[in-house]
C-alpha cells in the first residue's frame, strides 16, 4: 500500500477529525467514555467540527439520523466501547431499515486486549454485521484516512446506509508521520446508478397500453430529491399517485392526483387503486408488508414495473414484470426524456377521485380533543411547511394521514424498524441541520418516556423544537390491536400512573403547556408560532383508533373502519 509522508506527525484521533472535516463533515453527535478519550481530547481543541453532546447513545444515533434524514447529508455519531456501542445498536438498525447515510465510530479496547474480555469490550463488528452496510475495525493508525474515506463513500452512495468504524484506543492515540493513500479503490462495490434504457422504454410501452395505471412512490424518491420529476411524470400521463409512509411529501397532499398513503393505515382511495390497477410503476419503494398487506393478492391485476437502486429489493416480495435497477431521479429523468406515448386515463382518474371524495376523514366529536384535529391545526399554523418528526405509534399514523405535506424530506420518522423513542432525538438532529425551518415533533406518552432525557440539550444548543405530546395514557397502537384482535384484553398497554410531564419540562427549563379543551384548542395551539423550545402536552381521547386499518395478513381492499359520506 502506498505510503504518504506527513509534514508533521499526527495522532490517530487528529487524523479522524481532519479526514472528516476534509470530507465536508461539520457536525458530530456523541457521548464520551474510556475507549474514546484520545478522540475527545483531540475534539477539545479542534476547529471546524461542532460536537453535540447527547444524553444517551441511542439518543446520539437518532439525532444523527434526524440530521441525515432531513437533509440527505451524512449523519455522524461517536460512542465508546462495550455498553456505549451496544446502546447504539437500535439507531444503527433503524438507519439500515430506512436507508439512512450514517457513519458511526465505536470506541474499542486496546488491540492487545481484543478478544480477552477486557473491561468494556464488546465484539461490535460481529454484533453489527447484519445491521450495517459495511463495517471496519481499524488495526493500523496509518489506515484511518483510507478507512474513513471509504466508509463515507459506501454510506452515501447506491442505497445509503450505516457504516460502523471500530476504533481501538491505542490506534487512535498513536502518533505517526505517514498515512496510507486514502484514494478510493473498491472494485467489488460498484452500485448501478444509471437505469437500463431498454427497461425504461418498456415502462413507457406498457404505459401506452394501460387503462388504470398507478404510481407507487417510496422513500427512495424523497432521498433522491426527485419530487419535481415525479410530479411532472404524474401530470404528463395523468397517473394517480400512492405513497408509502416514507414517500410522503414527494407530491403535495393537495395535488389532485394524490390518493394518499397506501397500506395498513392507508387511505381507501389509495388501497382500492392499488388493488384495481392494471399497471403499477413502483419507484424507490421496497414493498414492505405494511404496504402490501397479503402479497398474494397485492396488485394482482397489474403488470408491475419496479425501479429501485438496490437490486436485492426487486422481486423480493412482489413478482416484477419490468425490473429497473438505478437511481430514482435518473430513472424519472429518463422517462421524461423519452418521446411522449399516447395514453388515456380520464375515466380512471375520474373513478379514483370519486373514491377519494366518497370517504369521510373522521367523525368530529365535541367532548374530547381529537388527535386528527390537533395535527390539522398544526398543519394550518405551520402552513404545511414544517419538518414533521414523529415517534412511533398511533400519533405517527395520524401525522402521516392529516398533516398537509408539500416537500420531500419533510416527514422524518422511523419507517422500517418502527423505533419507539426515535422522536425527541431525531427532532433535535433535524433542527440542528435545518436551523431556519420550523421543526414540529409529534410524540406519544409511551415513546416520550423512552428518550426524553435528550430535552436536556435544547437550551444548551438553543434548539427551538416544538414537542407536541399526544397523551392517551397508553401505548395506543398496542392497545388498539388488543381491543381489535384480543377481545379487548388491554394487557400491560394502559399506564395506570404517569409522571407529571409539565414538571419534567420545567425541570429541563422548557416552556410548557397543557391543553385538553376541544373548544379552545384552535386558539391554544397558536403558541407554537413562538421561536423557543417548547413542550405541549395534549390530553386526547383514550379510545381513539387509527382508521382505516388493514388487519395483518389481510388484503388491502379488506379495510376496517372506512367511513363514507352520506
């Protein structure tokens, strides 16, 4: 390996920080500990990278995810060895599920102690192998720039994902006067970005024959920042659009061709359109079970074209007629560059629009605050332009159904893994990455109790996020399933007692409010327009269910709880 002599000798830790800076990284989230002390000693005097001190390693990881998801930039986290690294596992797995570009440095014991059960040792390379895109253990200090350069390249190209670099303490402390050439040379890693032209032509040929086409749009379109191209294609050929949870925002919710989110808690119009379509063009969407319902009956009348940057996803769950491996933006650009094909979807658009208009969203009740109304009002007050972060559960689905999204990367949520506790730290990361945008978090009383310690950093770093906790005194989604499918036996899903959340907010020095009056709610919520960290607790109905709902294993057209206009 080619050696490059340094002008002045540097420690491994200095090389870490300089390499990151040279690669354009300006923010890292972390929590110090014994094995990363040399790195933190270097951070102490290093200029050019801002370090955000979280309050728990899981929090640091979700902060880095919120940062990455809302911008497309690489999220970087640093944790110590052993329990520090194992506390980061959930965030790494979450990033893997949702294709989040993440670089995670884990401290490790000295090389001489590896494999000997030294204090705070864990085989983090072994543990994270199934939940990373790639991982490294650095054994030579001179290798640090090369490993980091490679890791950043792998994490941010092709289908993005998390990469772990395990850094032994002595490797990061050692001072050296040379490095190995960091130029990227990975012959085995060549992701396909450019879609095959013949396959693109096949899609258009099929589109010319289709009477009832539908565009199914996933997070890949958002990550590729291809929303403009998507909307142009939908309008050019008058194709109705259904999104996955992570595809929300790629087309404005107010757009006449948008039918809503599909799947388990999708809209009636979206699920019926997918069931009745004769041609489905799926872009950047991996057909997960929450979207497809029963895969045997999913879009069974449709020819399926599947555009995805990850070849492993194509044909994995749904049989595909026209496979296209490549970047979503490139594929859409190619589709738009081809000569226009003639198609007529007038009757189909008329039919799906009628389906959309037939359905009543929710029954307005006078006596209790309804979560749907809260989200709609926040949508009005933020003009549909806020970055919306959610935790996981009922509030997540309501936020997906009722906020008026307009832009890609606007919804930051845990899709594939469904990680409770994601919300608070992810909102912090999103706000640090987007200081000029309003960041609103919807969180339940369950998820809030998992990672609320991260609120401690709001005032330290001046992070004016708006935390809106929808409190139904239960693990709402677990309770909903128990009420629907377990004869109402709400086993361990209802909180008999809860902490005083208002006092908690005060303890962290955050402005706090509690609202429970449906008559004054509209006015009450106007407080969110103030630019300060804020915690708003809203007591909502304890019986409310997320509807419609497709029971697990059923087909998408077998929705429960659809309410039609009289």
